[in-house]
C-alpha cells in the first residue's frame, strides 16, 4: 500500500503532465463594451472584427445579435433581458451567427426564436443547428407549384386554391377571422402528411394559448411546431421569430417532406422592425419605416418554394397574415406583401359583421397559381362558381332599388343565396376533399335550389355521414384519386337528391308530391 508521500508525488506528477499538455502562449479575445442600452437595443464600442448577424455574449450571460455596423459603433439587439447590463459592461464576440435547433424533436413543442422551451418541458435534442438567415432556393432548384394544399375551407379550395410551395397572404382588418382561417388550414392537415409551423409575433399570451389549445383539440399537434414571441418578449426575439420558424420548416422541406408555415402576423413584425431601426438611428422612410422593410419580408417569404426532384421534391408553403386599417389594402405594408406573395385572401369586415364566416371577399381575393394546383374534379365542378357568385352579388345590389320580376333574374338570385349559404362554414370543421366535391356538384346541378337557405346548414351537416352510408366506396375512391368518373357522379347525385328530399320542409315536400300526382 503506497504511503502518503508516494500518493502525493503521484498526484503532483499527474498534474504536471496535464499542465504540460495545455497550449502555452497568448490568446486573442474579441471584447468590446456597452456605450448605451435601452429598449432592447445596445450600442457597442470595440469589436472591430464583428460581422452582421454575429452572436455576442454579455458579461451577465445574456446574448445579442449584431444588426448594424457603423464606423464608430455597433448596433446590437438583445435576445434576452436587459437586467444586469449597463453602460461599460463587457461584451465578447463569438464568431458565430445566430443558429436555431431543427429536427423532429421539436414536433409538438412550444419554443421561442432560439429554440428555448416555453411549455415547461425539457429542452428538445435537435438533429442539428441551422442559421436563422438562409438564402432562398435558386430558380433552377425550384419546380412548378402543381400539387394542392387542401385547406378544408370550401371557399378557399374552390375559388382561391393554394398549392404546396405557394405564398398566399391572408389580409384583413382586425378581428375579421384571419387567424381563424389559418388555424382551419392547420387543423385540416390532421389527415395529411404536412408538417405545420406556427409563428406567433407580438401576440397576447391568451391568443397564443388559444391557438395552441385549438390545435391540440382539433388538429394533429404531434406534427406541429409553435414558435412564439409574446408581446412582452424582447423586441429582438420578436423580430427573429419568423426567420427562426422558417429555418425549422426548411429542415422538413429539404428532407423531401411538405411543410406549412403560418406567420401571425407580418404587420406586427414590420412595426418591430421599424422600432429597432429608429432606435439604431437608421434613416426613416415612408411612414417612418426604414428603406430595407421590403427586403426584410421578401428575403423571408422567398424561402417558401416547391423544390425540384433533384433537390428532394419537398415543399414549403407560406401563409403570412397582415392586418389592414379600415380595409385599406393600398397601405404601405399590405401593398409590399401583396407584391411579394402569389395571391391574397381578403377578409372583409362588412361580410364578417353580416355573419358570413369566413368573411372572404371573393372578388378581391386571388390565387396566382389558380387551377394549376387543383384536382381535375375540383376544377371541373368549381369552373363557373366564381362567375355565378359575382353575378349574384351584382344583381343583389340592384334589387335593393326595386323589385325584380324577371324569372331568370329571380332564379339567379335564389341560386346565389344557396352559394352564399354553402360558403358559410363553422370554424374547426374542415371539409374533406370528397365532401367539397359533393357539395360543389350539388351546387352545379342546382340540387340545393329546392331547399330554403336556412336548411343549407342542415344539409351540409348531414352530408358526410349520408354519403358514407349510401356510396362509401365511391367517396373513398374520390378522396384518393381526385377524379370524378361519370358512374360516381351519377351515384353521388342520386344520393344527394334523396338527402334533399329528407331535409326539405314537410309542407314543401307534400306540395311537390301533389304536383307530381297531378302531372301523372
């Protein structure tokens, strides 16, 4: 057994060997100091080798990101609390850009822009870390948008179709149902293979909780990621949120999967961008926004794309949300976003107040991809729907000035009332593709003209189970193929005629029976 002196000699020798293995020599450390800090923004001196988007570490452990490089000072946005940081505090450069965790471990989780958990669960173990700022796919890496993204919202799928890889703006005044439409699209993906990422920017905590609870109740939360920055979070974190969420979505796109990114909303993001720019003394432009506000959003939304087969064939669909004031879609930020995206879904306050939900103004909404992303059967049954609805709205406006006695006009107006009634859809009740095709087929063949408008809701509620019971095989084939052969068309029409008869009021049903008896 070694004596105490021998054990001490062994420990000293081991310590000397470890010290000898350490590199000896001067080491450079990039250190600066804080000149001024307020409102989530710090102006720094020193750090001559700092780069844009570089991650900085303050002496209290908080981090920030370089957003401005001037001759005399550096502008930095804080990604944490200001507590413990003051003028004169030391700050060190890391030489690394801001990165966020990506991977399947984030599915079902609520995180912030840096991937830190906000759902009282352990930090997710990511597949890897990716920079928040990534270049958009080049033109040669993209493919045509030709596959539909089923939203489950009839008015959208029929007249404003969204394709996988498209950028479709949801725009409207405050409290007109913009988030509700986006949530319906997320909920509808419970029956698909699409990964959904929701980015909440500057929203109230109760609003964010409501969104998460709704998806947990009605959707497939295990295939969703929630990247949130509540209104009380630092401005830098709010600004970074949509870019971080896009990076998380790109992980699945680059693996050949399909992803959906909902950004709620870019109007608040633009206000945060303006706030940070003014605090950093950038020259203001129109409405006090800095000159790079268009680039801030275009470089984000351009990352949504349908990749070519050589790149895996994955897609990233973006549904940014923007808020208007008094229906003014010609304001600065809305026009910027309209010019960046591939179409817009405009929600009108008047329609919302009249009880038509979703309050989509079909005339002011458009999808620049159009029918290229629709199933052949959907394209066929919805071919004349927009025109018929537009004619009805125009004639309805003229009928307010006097009675219309022309039978053709009366038929057009009565048919239009059924279209409007069928386009009104409750929230969290997405309609599957086969159900939408059946409803549109009934409209096309004017089967619903025999029903009073107030009975349309009853027809729609009973349609799914009725068709499954009477022509289930045809519905399954329609769901999988998206084709509507003549045989299936005839079977569906017969089944819906029978359903209309059962829903029709008893008095009208007896009148029709009496009329049939007299004719015979």
